C-alpha cells in the first residue's frame, strides 16, 4: 500500500474535513457507511453482521452525518443503535459490549465546530487496521447500488437510553473499591463537547467536589476557548476556586490535559510518567515500560531509563501506540498531547479514565498535584508548523538535505523530528535539547528552508 493510497480519505484518526464540504458531506457519510458494511460483512463471512453503533460529539453537523450514516447501514441490512453525544472511548466500549460489528464516532476531536470527522471501530472495540480502512476506501468509490438488500431485509434504527450510565459504570470500576476520591475539589473543563454530561456525573458519583466549566454546548461552541487545547479558562477557574486540580478534555474526550493547584499545565508526558512510576510501584505495569510517540519529550525517555523502564516510540497517532502495546504486551501508552491508553480498562485513548487514575494517584500519595504530577524536568522543546498547498515539500532535495544535516549535527545534543501532518496540509518541525537557543535557531532555520521549498512547488 502506498502512502498516497493509504491517505486518500483516512488520516491518522479517521476521515476528517470541513462540514458539508467534501469529504464531510451527507452523501459521503452514506457511502462510507455502505462501504463499511460491505467490507466488514465480507470479513465476517456472510450474513452474520447486523448491528452498528453510532455516537457523536456536540457539533451542529453531527445531526446530518448521524442520519446519513444510519441510512447507509440500514440500506445494507444492518440494525443501528444511536447513542447521541458520548466520548469516543464510550463508543469503543459499547461496540464491544453490545456485540456490534462496527462502531462509529462522529467527531473532529479538538478541531473547531465547522469541521467534523468519522472514526470507525471494529467489533473488538479497537480502531480499524490500516488495511481494512484501505479496503473501505476502494468500496467508497465503487457503485454499491447492486449491494442494497431486499426490501424485507432493510435494517432498523433505535436509540439506546442508558448508554452514558453504562460508560460511567465502566469508568468507576477502574478505581479500586478501597480507594476514595472523597474530599477532592476538582474543576473539569468539558470543552462544550461530548463529555459535558458524563464527566461531571462520574466525578460526583465518586464523591468529588465538582466545578464544571465548558459544559453548555450549543452546536457551535465545541473547543471554543475551552478544553485541552485552550486551557486558560481552566487555569483561571482552578485558582479562583482554590481547587486541588483541573481536568481539561477535548471535544470527544479522548485526550486529557491537567492543571495543578497553582494553575500550571501538566501535559500528557508528565501524566504518563506519573502513571508509569505508580504502576511500577503497584506491580501492575506490563511490558517493562510505556509506549509513546516520536513527539514525547526526551526528558520522559531519560526518566524511564533512570527507573529501569523502557520507552518505545511509534509514529504520531494513538492508533499506532495501541498497535505497539498489543504486539509487545504493554498496558500503558499515549501521546504528549494527552491521548493516554490504559489497556487494562480500555481499547483506545480515554481522557476521563486517565483523569480518574491520576486523581487516585494524588489521593494515594497525599501530595499536591504540583508534586505528584511533575516527575521529570522536560527538555526545551519547540514545535512549529509550516502550511503548504499542492504537493508536500518533504520530497524536495534541498529540504531533505537540510533535515539530514541538522539531524547529524544535533544528534549528540537532542532530537529533531520533521513530519507531515496526518490531518492537515502542514509540515511539523520539532526539536528539543539542553540548549534552548540552539533548539530555537535550528527549528527556525528548517522552517525557512521548508517555506521556500513550498513556495517553489
């Protein structure tokens, strides 16, 4: 499979784009559902497949895409269970527990409300493999009219009323019964997204004093000045309410950023480090370390080595983290951006699940969040994006030479990573090292070379 074929519709996290513009149109959603039904039916050998689960976040366009995908599955003879707004990991859990053959999450995660996306899960609750997505892509472009079922075989669509309750119970079971979060004061920022109901509820049920913000979605305000990518309001609320800690989720609640009692941000690397050391102490860490991506800070890697643990790196995207975890027996992994996978409890990144585990660690250590969650000193790291149009400039010989020379000159002082985004027309340039000035100059120089090459293309 070539890179071009692989990324025709699916990126690193499903299909994503501007709502009501190709490929995020009702017509395409219908075709995606029909193609998915046909591919997974073939994979299950015949007529066994008959159920799809569809969830969404709070975007206005979710109504349109939900109904279109439902129509596509029903036309192929599948029954559909409509869940409504729920975090992405909730769909992964329900797909498996409801014995469904496919799960669909309609969300563009941390993107603005004008975007939307489609994520697909298999019957085991895991995101579909690249090969299956590639097969679905070929079917999307084919004429599927001949595959429509007979009139008496058309499926039905129903809503599941207790979906959030089921998800809440699964989250609560991740906390030991002897453990208590009673007395903790927590601000939770729901990003006006999929967790606006479930996040405050599960914390309240675990006896946390909850202050909820970003929990009034109107279809247009998801991720707007709230959530994991805009934590300023959370920082302010933690200070004003003298809270013990703050939790920031993104639009579909599969990522987590936290804020300590001083209002300082705790990123995914620090959260994974705290989890890894605690799990090692509790003798529950599997695989001898954790799995992160090429974006995680070198300080995290050094901390793991100091504690006799390994850090395996994958390509960016929690799906690749999960693949490596499954293949090599790890039960902890994630991304600096806040996708954290705890495979003893979930099949994908789950911001709420990770937050509960972190709150449990704080309660057990009896330390303030600023001490419990800042367990290593990160190296200075700079990330800049270069937007391009047309062909990516990464194949330009001048760009390739500049990257190679920079990596060679910097290899004993830190790390350099230059990659193309899987979801946007961007080249991401990242460097980290002990010398902040050298890191900044290096990133600026590479960005300048890439910008010139992009204009030339």
